[in-house]
C-alpha cells in the first residue's frame, strides 16, 4: 500500500500511520540511505561500528556512546516516537558518535551494514512474545544470532538482555552451541547484574517491578 509523505505503512497495525517529523542531525530515515552507505563519511571518522537493535527511547545508547567515544553507534528502531526521543537524547548530550535510524532491523542490516563490520551488537529487552504460540515471533533465536555473526568483526561482542525468564534461559541455552562464539561470562550462562553495562529504560522499569534481568554476553572468536 502507498502511504502519504509523512505516513508509513505499519506492518503490525496493517495501516498507514502518521510519522512525527524528526529534524535532529543525528537522525537518518532508512529510506533516504543509499544501500551500503559510507559510514565513515556519515560519522566523519573510521571508528568501529556498534549496532543497537530496538533502541527504544535511547537511554542505553546514550550512556554506552559516552562510555565509548571512540566507537560509532547506530541505534535502530521502527518505533517513530522512540527514534525521536533517542535523537533528542543524543542531541542534548552532544553525542556525535550516535546516529538513529528508523527501520526494521533485519532489512536495514541487509541493505546498509557491511558483513564483518560490527564491533558490537546489542539487543536489550526485545519484545518477549510471552504466549507460547507466539514465541516463534521472537527476534532472538539461534538462526538470528548466526545471521548477526556474519555482520560482526572477529572479537566483536554480542550482548542480549531481557527481563523475561523464559527468553533469557532460552538464549543462554542455545548460545554455547553457536559456532565461533565464546561466553564472556563463563562459567555463568548469564548474570543478573553486569558491571559497566548501562541500564535501559525497560530494564529499569522491570527492576522497579522486582524482576531480574538476564544479561548474556558472548564474543566472536578473533
Ligand atoms: C520492549 S522495547 C525495548 C526498548 C529498549 N531496548 C529498552 O530496553 O528500553 C523493544 C523495542 O524494539 C523495537 N523493535 C522490535 N523489533 C524490531 C525490529 N525488528 N526492528 C527494529 N526495532 C524493533 C520496538 O519498536 C521497541 O522499541
């Protein structure tokens, strides 16, 4: 379906939705990006790339980008208001190493991220799809991590975090069988606290509700 200029077809809702315009210099609409863009020109340097999938409102990426000023962060979400908030947060903190992309993560990666280029991939609190019959809709599974691995540099970090017990245990169960990855937290399959890893908005929300976060951290072999 063709939508108007400031509208976008929402696959989940099955209708055109109005987009809030985002004027931040750190925001890039995926549709305006050439395929395989020159990220070094976009960021103005050759620093390594880090990708956050589903950045939400940007609490995590804003903190991580301050911890790693020598990495370039691409924060992707298809949630328009989240992209707006993430962009504003990065603008306010003056984070020149952050770009915010409104896009579906898999199609964006396929079109715009070179293979073997990511120093880090982060997925925090992805939608848990708690009903058993919906679990196949979860973003993170062995097949997806295998796909992500193609985009990661040797020595690159994969971080996954969730508040949802079954999701955390599932990812911690299949990760040891993923070829070419080592568990940074070994012998623990996951931890409930991770020093130096910023907390996202959803993590804080779930922790306030008394839930534990499952942190999984693997590294691709060098
Ligand atoms: C539960 S929220 C978590 C947000 C944030 N990571 C946090 O921890 O606060 C999940 C986010 O992932 C985004 N998301 C889910 N699947 C996605 C996909 N395939 N591509 C891009 N964004 C996605 C949603 O729009 C939503 O903003």
